[in-house]
C-alpha cells in the first residue's frame, strides 16, 4: 500500500510533495544572565496527513469528506463523504445509473419489454420512460421487483393500439379441482388435481392469501407454509408463479378495447399516479393480495373490476364517467380500504359489490350515477360506509339487495337520489346499522327497511308515502310491489250466466265506486267458454261517462285462456290508483272476433250484492243496463300497494306481516307523506297489555297474542307506550 502524493500550495515552500514531518531536536541555552535569547527560528508549515490512499490503482477516501470550495450544506456546492453519502445541486446521468438496483432510461425508440426483462435478470430496479407516446405491439408484462415509471404522467402515453394491455401478472397458473385444509395445517389435500414437482416453489392462493409450496407428495397432496385462515373443504384455489412487488407509476394508458391495465396472480403490486382512459375496462385485477392504487381511471366501459382481491388500499383515486357499466365492480373481495376517492357520474352503479366483506369506504364521493350510488348485490357482510356522500343518483343512494348483514352506514350525506336514500330491500339482510345520516329530498323516501333487526340512530322517524289512510299508532308495512295482495271489493256469489263476445252482447262491464283511494293490481272473474273459442279474454279499466264506460282506457290486463267454469285472474302490469268516490268500469272483452257459436259466458249475481255498482252490456256499440238494475258480475278486486309505499300491517296477509317496519307517528290520508317510527319508544297509544306484542289480523292493530302469522313488533311498557323490537 503506497501513500498517495497529494500536492499543496503554501507561502514558504512553493509547490512540492508533502514529506514526513522531520523530528526537531531542542536547543539548550546558557542559564546565566545577562544572556539574551535569540529570536525564534522560523518553523516549516504544519503538515496534515491527507485521508486519501491508493489501493490497486484506486484512490480511496478513508474518512471525512471531499467538498467543493463553495460548499454550504443544503445550499450550494457539492460534497462526498467516506460513507458514500453525496450532495449535489443537479446532475445529468447518461446510460445506466444504479441506486439499489438497476435503473435504465429509454425513449420511444427503445423496446420496453426488452429492458424490463434486462432489469429483472439483474435483480430488479426501475425502467424510466422519457416523454412520448409508446405504441404497443404486444402486451407489456412487468416482472416481479421491477418498476415501470414515466418521467411525467401526462407526457408518457402507453397506447394499447386496441389489442394490447399493460400487465403485472403471475405465470404458470393452475386451478383444476378443489382443496381441503384446516387452520394451522401445512398439508393441502386436493380432489381432481394433478400437482407436479415443478409446482414446488410456486404459491397457492387460499382464502385470499398466497402460501409458498414447499414440497409435493403426489398428485393430490402438497406441503405449504402454515395455513392461517378459515377451514376449507372442497374449495377453489389457484397455484401460480406469483408476481411480487411490481409497480406501474406515472404513466397514461389508453386505447385498449379490452382491459388497459391487468393485474393478476400477484402480491403487493402498486399502481401509482397513473391515468387510464378510453379502454373497455380501465383496470382489471384478479387473484391479487395487498395491492396499492392511487390512480385515475375514468371514461372506460368499466373503470375498475376486482375479483378475488384481498387487502387492497385505494386512496386519492377517481373512477368516474364510465361509458357502459359501473364505475367500480368488486366480487369476492375483502379486508380493504377505499379512502378519499370517488365513483361518480358512471353509466351504471357507482360501486357494485358481490360477496365482499370488511371493506371500509371512508371520505368518498358516490354521486350522479345512472343506477345506484352503491349496491350490495348479495353476500356482503361487515362493510362500512362513513363520512362521504350518496347524492343525486338515478336510483337509490345505497341499496342492500339480499343476504348482506352487519353493514354500517355512519355520518353519510344522502340527498337527491331518484329512489330511496338507503334501500334495505330484503328480509334476508340482517343487523345492518344506519347511524347519524343526513337525508334530504330522496324521491322514494329516506329509508326503505325490509331487513331484519336494522338499527337506525338517531334518525328513527322516516317519511314514506302512505298507500292507505293511516292513523297515528298504526303498525305499518312497506310494500315491495310484488307481494301483499288483498281482496278489498268482492261479489263472490252468482245466480246465472251472461253471454260475452257474441254479435249481440259484445262486451260486459262492471262499475266500481271505491269509498277510499285504492291501488288495484288484479281482478278475478268467474267465467267459462261456450263451444271452442280460440282467442283469449282481457279486462280494461275505463273511466265513466254518463254512467257508462267512456272508452278511455286507463289500463289493460294480461290475457287469459278461458276454458271450463272457474275463477280467472286478470293482472295489470302496475297497480292502478282508483280515487275515492269516483266511478270506474271494468270492461271484459275477447281478443278475437265476435261470434254466436264460439264465445264466453260470465257469472253474475243479483239482489244488490255490490250496491255501489252494476253490470252493463255493449250491444251494437251502445252500452245498456240490464232490465234488473241490481245485477253485478261475479268479481273480486285485489289491492297491491306500489313499491316503497307503506300501508297498515296485517298478520293474515302475506307480504303485509313480513314487511312490518314500525309505527305511524301521524294521521294522514292516502298518498300523503307519513312519518314512521322505525326504532326506539313510541307513546300516545291506548289499550296495550304490558309485555310482548304481535301483529293482529286487524289492519294496523297489535295484540298480546299472535295473529294468523306470528310477528313480534314490540314490548309494551304500559297501556300507552311500547319499545319497537321488529323481530320474528
């Protein structure tokens, strides 16, 4: 090892090499006075050893720092110390520049995939893309441990040219058969599998997490890392060479007819500060664990589609303006956060979830969508929606459609939606919670609660449209528009038959005058065929003109194939409102030609069976009442309230006891807005028996004993006060 000759300049010696410092012997002077000391001898300059050494032709700094003359920390100049730390103002690096991995910068003239592969073979690193449009001629696949990054998001464009995609994907995927394993085990058993020795070292996805395969016993048995999850029996699985920690950063992706960005069979993938637009699906993620997304994916057919994704983190992202479907679709996805992001102005739902659990949607905007703001289609449990908004969506703000339990809505703004603010649409939705919502002007009402054990606080009184005349304290149900039929006007007796559909008796009509406003869904009429007519029969509702059908059709029923004598049901596509004290006509007519050989007969009764109305016949285009004015046809009218309307609950009517929601807080007429108390205490009642209360067979009433169908509605604390329980 030699000493490096570092040259210095000084005022005594000029320029010369530094030599070892000489040893200076002391001078001894006489001590007897009057000896006078001579002036001090001039000393050579102080020579400091320089911490630079030369080893095998390399100059090395052994300690301290080298600095420029103008160096001032964090301001000017440069410095490099012996530990490898450096500070510069700026720099230009050409070619490869290594910082903890291989780093390459390329332009549009270079091959992206070739350079990604090169970085991967050298242990990982980053491929930087200079500004420009990169026209893809094949899929781009980012390997494990490699980052593809633009130097400027908006200036680096990856054009998929219709066919291609940018991918972060595992390989050698195998998923044939099913598997069984218990928590804490290491042996995975398969059925219908053919596992090979080549799968050792790959990973298997079980219950949302990847586990390394450490050994193979046979086609149906492998050993994995210790499994930690729910016990699995004959469950689906995936084996793959998993992609780990690949990243796509600061680029714009566009122009794919399919998916623009695809992330599959991967772990800890990152999509940071990217824009995806103009693709069939913006971002497609399948079988991925712990991805991180901070993206803008707008104006795609679907902006984000996730399947079997565990532990994602989405923040500061946009999924807006989809062109054909939902903004975000998630299936079998769980344990994740969706933070400070938006799903707005999409063609379909803003967010659509199926079999998704334990996802926290926090501080998010979900507005202006063509369907629901968010829909939990089925199997969605334990999700949270907080501190955000469901505003101005065409349908419901939030719809919990079926079999979705223990979801929580906290401190959400829910306004201006075309359906309900929150629609819990089925009794199979259990124990959901709505806490401190801020509702305003939702068209169908703030809350539709057809669920079981829904907790609402403090907004326990919710406004609905009354389908019946309701009295304060009535037990009420909410209609779903499909069940809850009840006969409300009947004439179920007959004494004779009258021809219908002949040349002389063309049509038969029955007048009805309801005493209260009602909604009619069906009419049942007893009739039969004469000989062998080949057409059908239908019923019209017409308005009145001078005590006869006016010819103005309000609604037309479906057509029925009338055969032998029976009661036939004619159904209207939607429930028809008949206003109180107004005369209407139900006109029975055949769909084919009139004839005196093949026709129909309608049963009728006399003696004022239905006093407010009567029967008339159409003969040669003229309506006339029978000679006996007290004749009515054999008919029953069935009521069904429109979906979302509330009416008086009854234990003996299917659809009116299952959908009990609470008690009316005020007295209103049909079609008026009524407040309904959904939970908590209600007072001002009368005649209660302390203890458990049930729905009664009397519309709107409760009793201490169960009605035809047992439905618990509350616990009476006194003769005038009860606590609503709404349990079976």
